């Protein structure tokens, strides 16, 4: 990534010219003819250029550090997103998938402990390194420990395991994402002070680029290298029955990288001392930040907006939460789904810039409301693609193959859905800036009171993230209950249904065939779409009225008694 730093070749050239002039003035001065004032001015300009060059060099190193730290942050996120695909390949219940979906919640509720991370620190270590160093050590240690147990938890240790341990998997990955979210708080805070004022804008670029790169490595790269089919087809001359990297090796490798790099940061990177302005804020205490949040939430406009937004994504819950798993269930390889996102990277980069022109005005949520029904309709189209997959697939040994035009249709419908979505339905990938998401972020930026720094906007963004998480978890939890199956041809008449993984195994052992007579996925698509249009009809006008309110409706006066 090329970074524009506030130092140029012209500065270097000017530095050389000024030093040459001063030498000439110095020689003239020795003969009693020197314009001393001009020489002093030139010396001051030389010092300024040298200072700028030193700041630029420091900023380059700090940008590289931030980019690396954000990349590390994305690794556990990508790994966690790959686990549901492994679970689906082992025929786990959707209720178990719902339990595992809680691992994504820490990033949605990190505001609850962010004031603690911002306020408490050890002076000798540094305000940000106090949290960054131990958190990254814990991430590394958890990954190393997980590398020795992940196969057992997934139930694939050569038949010696006792099945998928979904509870332990959920706890471990919840802790990993909790630690990654805490690391995110610390790095976000450090980014505000580690860069010079002229280059502070590069912090957000480091965040988006680094976290996306880390997610890509932990998800797409990992799934590709773990797949024997991908490796045999593209990376090997001699076929093998395993991928180049196994899941336990991948965790071990990155666990070691976390430990080593954290040690290097701890030893060689020093923090700036806390400034007087920062110290004044810290003296207000942790409870001051929580009181800010509560008073902001009590504003009538904010309360109404939060209640509306918390239910806005119910209409997309089945599409976002179940589609990837249903495609894997239909026989599409998980690495194929992951790699499908690569051709869409240019789209992901260009769309935010195209969309931003429509969200810079006084009513950015108009684009959100216009995109809403189209996203609901495209979700129905995606469900038809899933149904088509179960019809068009061709048995190939223990596997299935699909024609090229099926993948072409899947990519087209996926790209169309990305126009409206802030989270990839097929990859669970945090891609960020599209129609509805950009609209919400622009609206949040417009109504947030700058008096409260990032607290106001972080609160609204947290609500937005939570609005996407809880409906997905509910959709996963309910789909098994509304799905109807029968065990046909079983030699054991006691086995009538096969709605769970245990019953499916029992049906197969009794020489029966598990047949789905009513798929809960399609029922949820219909129900969620209906709820989505109801939301749009009832709350769309309320949302328009909210964005038309005066700025004063979004502001509250909090008395600061701290000097």
C-alpha cells in the first residue's frame, strides 16, 4: 500500500539549496558583508524541512506498524468465520450453528468495556501497550493451545473423537474475538496519537486495509490451502489426500507469529507520554464515559432511532445467516465459496466512492430506504439459487459437481446483493461500505455531537452491528424447528424423523434415507421478507422524519464538573 506522507522531493531539493546558500552567506559574512537576517531565515527553513523529514520517516514506520496490527486483528476473525463451514460439513444441527454464531458478538458490544481500556493503564508500559501486549500474548497462547485440540473439537481426529464439541468451540472462539475486539480498542486509540496531525487520516485506511487483509488470510487463504482439491489442482504436481496446511498447523503458525511480533513491539516500540489534554480527560474517570452513553441514549430522537434500527435487519436474517451453510449442504466446496469473493474485490473498492456522492447531503438515509426493498427481493433470488443448486448438481463419487453457468449465476446474484449489504451473505465477510451501510455511517456522522468525541458515533455503530447479529442467531436457532424430515426405508420403525445430526446418523445406520419434506430455510426467507416489507412500510416514514429533525434534537448538554 502506497502512503502519501507530508514530505516530498521538492522539500529535499529545497533543503539542499538552502544549505548551499547559507554556506555562501557564511563566506560573505567572513568578509563583513553578510545579510545575517536572510541567513537565519534560511537556517530556520532548513530546520523545518529536516523536522518534516524526520516526522515523515516516523509516520511511515508507524503506518506500517498500524497496518500490521490491524492485519493481526483480522486473522482470528477470518478463522472464526471459516468454522461454520467445517461444522456444516459434519452435519451439525442449525441450533448448534446458532450457538456458535455468538462468537461474532464481541465486536458488536465492545463499547461496554471500551471506557475501561481507554482509562486504565500502567504508566511505565504505556497507555495502549498496557492492553495491546497482554491481549496479543493471550491471542497467541489461545491459538497455540487450540492447535493441539481443534481436531478433537471438530470431531475429525481419525475417528477417536467423540463428535463436534460445539460448546467448547464457541467459548474458545468467543474469547478469541473478545481479545481481538479489545486489541481493536487499544489500536484505534493508539492510532490517534502515534501519527502526526497531518497524517492522522491514514489511520482509518490502515484499519480497513489491514483488517480486511487479515480476514482474507484467516478465511480465504486458509480454506484454499487446507483444501486438497484446490491444492492438487493449482499448487501441486503430485496429488495428495491432504491440503498443504491443516487447520491445527495454521493455528500453531499464527499463534507463534502473535507471540514473536508482540515481543518485538513490546521491546522496540515506545509510546509517547500522555499529554495534558489526555490527562484531563482521564481524570474524569470511567464512570464519566458510561454516564455520557446513558444520557445520549435518553435523548428521545436517539431512543427512537435505536429501537427502529435494532429491527431493521430481521428481513435479511435468513439470507445472511443461512445461505452459505445451505450452499455447503448442497455440495459446494467451502473453499469455492471463499474464493468467489476475489473477483469482486474491485467492486468492493469502487462502490463506496460511487455511493458516497448520494450520502453527503442532509438526508443520507434516503438511499438506505431506497435500497431496502431491492435487497429483500435479491434475497429471494439467492434462495432460488440455493434451490437450483440442489436440482442441478451432478453426483461425482462422494461429491457433487456443478456446471460453469451455475457459478456464473451465483457470482452475479452475489455481486448484486453486495450493492445493498454491509456483510457478505456468502462469506460472512466484513466488507463494510455499501449502499445501506454507507448511508447509515453518513447519517451517524451527521447527527453525532462532536462534543462527545467518538463516544456518540461508536454507540450508534454498535447498535448497527447488533442489529445484524441477533436476527441471524435467531434465524439459525429456529430453522430446525420449522423443518420437517422423514426417515424413509428405515429398518427401525422407531426412527421416523431425522431432523438432527444424531437422528440422521441413526437413520443411515438403519439403512434409511433422510428426506426433507419441508425446508425451514425457504419458510424463513418468506417470513423474513414479509417482516422486512412490514418494517419498511411502518418505520420507513418514521426514519425519514428522524433525519429531518433539527440538529438540536440529537444533542444533549452534559455538565462537566472536572477542571
